[in-house]
C-alpha cells in the first residue's frame, strides 16, 4: 500500500543524511495514516488538522491554487535580495505573514 508524504519523507532523509540533530515536521494538515508514518521518521511532528476524510491538502484551504514556477522564482528572488527575510508586514504574492 502506497502512502502520500513522499516529498516530506525525502526531506527527512536528506536531513538525516546531513546529520541534523533533531528533525521536527510541522504541517497544517495531514491524513492520520500519513502523520503516523511521517512521525515514525521524524523526531517530532506537529499537525494542526487531521480531517477524517482527508484526500488532499487543498481541501482545507478556502483559496487554493498551484503556484506557477515563475511565481516561485520571483518569491525566491525577493527573499534572496532581502537577507533578513520578508518582513512580517510585507508579502510575497499577496500573502501576509
């Protein structure tokens, strides 16, 4: 049986390979089975919401869209040009922190 969370699983393995002292996974939403599996790989896990009928992260957001590559590159460029990161009052693509 395949389970979702493969990107997170790869990120955890990368952190382990880089000898991270502690790996804490924090996500806004996950299915119970995925949270359990990821929890076995990480040192700690925090999940804000675990819907009973979970099928996709997008289901819990009022407005969801896939971010185009161009937008991601623009956000990364803005972040790189501001070493201290984006301000809490600033925004990247219209989302305030």
